[in-house]
């Protein structure tokens, strides 16, 4: 039985990497958007080494992308995007 997942503290998304990640959402391939939004969700929600954009502009960009994904037919993608929007709103409010 697996007791838990060992987390590698070196796995993280840094703010300067967003300039490469965010343009990838322009694709029409749902699976790519789904994987990217899930990666951003986990990066934003981690307790340790979390992605915390210092520049509110980056938070707004992520939120706008997630809001566009809310209209997807893929329920998993929509749910993850909804959570990312909530996380971004919290970051902007801080």
C-alpha cells in the first residue's frame, strides 16, 4: 500500500517561466490546455514553493485565460479553470 507521495521540492513553476507557458494556451488542442491549467493550479495551490506572482499583471493574465476555459465542454477543464480563477482573485486581493 502506498503511504503517500514524496514531493520533490525542486519541482516548481517560477514567475519568469510564465512568459513561455501562457502563450501555449492559444492552441485549439483541449488536452494541452487541460494539462497546462492543471499545472498552474497545482503551482498556485502548493503550500511550499507555490507560484505567487509578484506582478498582478501575471495574475490577471492567468485569470483571463482560465475564464476563457470556463466555456469548455470538458467538465474537468472547466472545474480546474474555475479553481484557478478563485486562486487568482485571492492573489490579486492580497
